[in-house]
């Protein structure tokens, strides 16, 4: 089984570093990387994701608000903050 992860982090260097770390783990696929909560919700509407690795402080929509929406709208998606 392959676990599909979406990264949500507004700092590009941290986002790129997390992608590089996760890319080498067998059974893990980083299916996307976004920089704010609005982009998280938009991405989840078009792609299958198992886990969202979610930053708390992001522009436009923070991780707390994004987590609330994910829990209500995308019930199967797990969240790590």
C-alpha cells in the first residue's frame, strides 16, 4: 500500500526539505505541496490524499481552519500538524 501525502507549508525551503525527506521512504508518495489552507482544500477536491502534513501558521487560511474544513468535508483524510 502506498500512503499519499499532501504537504502544506508556507516556507518554501522547509516544504522542499520535507519533500526530499519523504520521497526516499518506501510506501510514501508526496502527491502535492501547497503553501496555504485555501490551496489545501482546492487540492483535496481534485486528488486522493491519505494524510495532510499541515502547518499551523500559513497565509490566507491557517492550518487550524483548514483542519476544521478537512474534518468536515474530507472525513477519510488524516491530519498531522
